[in-house]
C-alpha cells in the first residue's frame, strides 16, 4: 500500500505512479488525469451500468477516461461502457472493490463534539423521574378501572354524578 500522501498502487499499465492525481499516460497525446473524487464517481457510474441503470447522469469525461483505461486488457478492474444509440451496456473486467476506492479517496470523517453526558441538573432529573412515574401510575390506575368496569356500558345517571348546579 502507498504512503498516506500518495495514491495506492493502481493496477493499470497506463497509470503514472509518480503523479499526485490518477493520471493515465498517452503516447499519442496529452495525459488524462482526474481527481480522486471524480475517479470515485466513475466507479459509481460503472456500478450503475453493471446493474442496468443507464438513465442517470454521466460523470464528466467518463467516456474518454474509461476508453483509455480499458485499453489495458491485462487490468483486472475495468469500466463498463454504454451506447445510447443501441442501449447496450458492455461490461469489462470486474468492478473496483470498495477498499481500493477508499484507498484512492478516503472518506471524510467529520469531527464532532461528544454529546453531553447529562444535560439536566440533579434536581431536574429527579423531577422528570417523578413526573414519569406519576404518569405511569395514573395510567395503570385508569387501565385497571377500565378492565374492572362492566362490559355493558350505560351512560352515568344523575344519581352517580355530583350536582354542580345547586344553588
């Protein structure tokens, strides 16, 4: 594996191992280079093509870069191609493994502050616990009363209700 400040060994005869970016040499013209994140996009698009999803967006430069990449027929990892005129997907080699792609463009870890261990004071914590247990007891009491009530419910009679209209 390559040191952290260099790209890993990329198994393609046209890759320039001394370049800081993924760079494909070209004896007949300029070299192709892509940022590691764009290489990840190419690999993601390749997976989409292999799974028959041809209607999504195509990363810029995919056709040119992959045409040069796929010229190395000894390379195990190669890119699929898509012909929009015929709708045909041509698959070459095997897709890039996730560990290989992570080595090229490591995922960004976002640092964050840990959650506070206790955001309530001891008094607030006690009050919350008291309220929760009081509510649970009250709900339990009402549930027991509902279960104990006769199954044929009748509206309460005036004899069972307190008279609020007394003068």
